[in-house]
C-alpha cells in the first residue's frame, strides 16, 4: 500500500490516540497513589481495613477489566431506584473502571516492593535513632519505589495497550479508528499503522522509565 | 521526584478540567436526538476519508430530525452493546441497518420497516459451492450478534454445517474467507454489495438467499411519544420524495419502503 494512503488514515488514528493518551495519563496519575494507599491498608494492623482492602484487590484482579467497564457503564444505570442518577459520562465511566482496576495491581506491586526490603534496613534505622515516621519516609519508601519501578513500568505498558478496551463503552480510540478504516477500505493496512503508533507510545514510555530507574539508582 | 510528581498532578488536573468542560458542552438537551450507530457498517454508516460519519442511514436520520425540528448527534457504539446503550438511556435511537426481529421486538420499539435487506451467502469466486445445500460439512463465518446468525439459525442447513465462527465485524469474516479458513460467510446483502464494488473479482453471492429481512429504527421501550413523532417524520419524507432522493444518492435507485 502507498505511503499516501497511510498518511491519509493517520489523521483519524492520531485523533483516537488522544483518547488513548488522555485515559492513560488519568489512570496512571490517580491509580498509583490509590494503589499505594491500598498497600498501606492491606498491611494495616486494623484487621477490618486490611480484610476489606484484600477483598477489593481480589475482586478487581479476579474479574476481567472489560467486565468491570461494562458493569460501570451499563450495569449501574440498571440498579432500581438509584440507577438513573448513575448514568456517568462514557469517558468518566471508563476512567473510573481503569483507575479502580489498575489501583489493585499497583497495590500488589508496591506490597512486593515493601516485602523485598531487608530486615537489616529497619534494624539499622533503629540503631541510628530514627523514629517510625523517619524510617518509613527516608529509608523504606525510597527503596520500595526503586524496587517497584520495573514492575510499575511493566504495568504501565500494559495500560497503554488495555486502552483498546475503551470502545466497549463507545469511546472511540486508536484501534477503533483503525477498524473503521479497515471496514471502509477493505484492507488491513490500518492495523499495521495502529501497531506502529502503539509501538511509538510504548517506546517513549519505556525510555521514561529507563531514565527514572537510572535517576533513582542508589547503589 | 517531588517536582516530577507535582508536575504530573498539575498536568492531570488540567486534563480533567478540559475533559469536564468538553463534557458540559455535550450535555444532553431536550431537542437533541442521540443516535447510536455502528460506524463500521458501510454503506449504511461509516467514516469517510476525512473521518466524517457518512452513509445512507446518516443522511436519512438527519433529514428525519430536520422534519422533527430536532438536532442530531451521532454516537458510534459497540454494536454488541446496542440494546444496553438504549436501555441505559445513553442513546435515544438505534439507527443503523437495524434488522427487525421478533426477539428484538421484546426489548425495543420499532418503526415501520424502511429498507429491505436479505441475508446472503458469500463464497470465493472460484468456490464449488453453488447452492445452500452445498454448505453441508463446511465452515461458515458471520458477524456475532447480528441478524445473520438469526437467519442461519432459522435455516434447515444450520444442522448440516460443520462449524459456525463468529467475528466482531464483517470485514474480518470476509478476510478469513479470503485466507481460506472459512468456506462461506453469511452477511447483509446491502453490505456485500458495497464490498463487491471495492473488490470485484474475489467473491460471489449465491442466488439462493437465507432470509429476507427488513431494517427498522429502534426506540426505547416506553417512549411511544418519540416513536410516533419519528414515524410521522418518516411518512412525510416518503410523501415529499426526500427518502427517494437519499436512496438514489447511496444505492442508485429508490429502495426505501413506502
């Protein structure tokens, strides 16, 4: 297929990529702090809170994201009585679903980061006379973030690709515009173009995380 | 690290405000019809080279809305969730080659049929399959949750077919036919007519069709007022020739049912 054709289908796809990028930014910025709070809740010494947080992670990780999106978008309005007040804007509904789902994964990633910190680090802090707050903010958390970084990068790349689920709740995104072009022109070239755009996005993301990893090296 | 985090939060809040504003401007008004369409369904509703939504149903809906003194907004939806979209109130009408079936009549209200269609069987041009009975022991593809599967279910040939494979859209099914994984595809006559103009020599359509069917417009159950208003507009368009003009433009002949 000609280069002209590829350029002509590029414009709508880049429009769709805007929705992809916007959802990615919202989901990553909100779900990482939320996931961290969840980690704290899971490790909380107050049992009901720890139990609730574990249940939450179990449900969010244990069901498909697509199912969760469909439930938020089409299930909530069906609830008798309050349903009519729960008709969220599509994009808001989708963002909510991604945030809730990814927070559960990030919570587990951060928990793994905490588990990886050696007991000696806590003992050393104690010897140095740091109190609990100082130990957490100056010794434990910096190491936890550094340890968790590769896993966070991995999950972020997955998030970029999961945005293709947006069209299930009728938000047109990159892959959808590729499909409309495929259906109009009866050729699968648009799929290749979409693949290249995804690769460029994940390449940028990978580079960003590589840079962060170098920046927070502590050896 | 801290500065980076702050920057990211600011960036996100800017986006949020931006998204919120654009949502407000799209707030549903009383005189706006939100029409759920499948923007991958050429020639009824699809995207042209400039990414504009065009098609027979699009022109037809615009003309009807004009008669009703309402404005229209086309909402591309995932065709698999069309009835959920309608019952959750996110769209007012399903209007895109929506086949009237008894099963669907239990869930939505239909206008009178406006277009005739048929489910036909497509094979590769050089295939030995020449009639419906030849499908015995063959692999057949179709678009999932479309009326093609209803038509096949109601046909006696269904029990003799080796396997039915469902696809998310028609083009994927046709591509699978070309690559040889399928022996035949069941598809809307109107749709395959369009693709045959794109690729003339690849396919042939069997003379025997599976089931004649008709397209109607779906309205949410309980909204009889809108149905009545819409039907009146459609009738007017039939009388003053607007419908015929739109049909001429897309099909080269007047196919709209009176």
